[in-house]
C-alpha cells in the first residue's frame, strides 16, 4: 500500500473561497438533484449547460471548454444540456 501524500492544509477549514477538495462528473437529470451541490462547475466539453438553482429557477448558458462557472446549481437539466461538466466541491 502506498503512503499518502502529506497535506499540511488538511486541518484547514473548507469554505467557498478555499480550493475544491473533490470532484465528480455531472450526469444531467430532469428529475434528480446533484448528489452534492458544487462550489463551481468546470466545463470539460463546450456546449449548453441548463442549470436549475435551489429555488427552481432554470437558466441556459452557452459555455466554452475550460471555463469555470462559479455557480452552485441544485440540478443540471438533461433537456437542453449538451456540455460535459465536472462538479467541484
């Protein structure tokens, strides 16, 4: 078994201004919220991202690859979303 990499910041408080500590590939869904609300979305492949916030407001964004959306959506809608997204939290 490998020795874990030392992390001097492991005991620091994680908040919205600190770097993300984990990520996951977003699977868009018209009926299910994201498993964890992200602090931002990284655009892996350009396209359209249709995002719904916690209040149920849905907005469509045209996004380029490599961009970061600093928004915390509750859901990424399957209908209309063509971009591939990575959630950072």
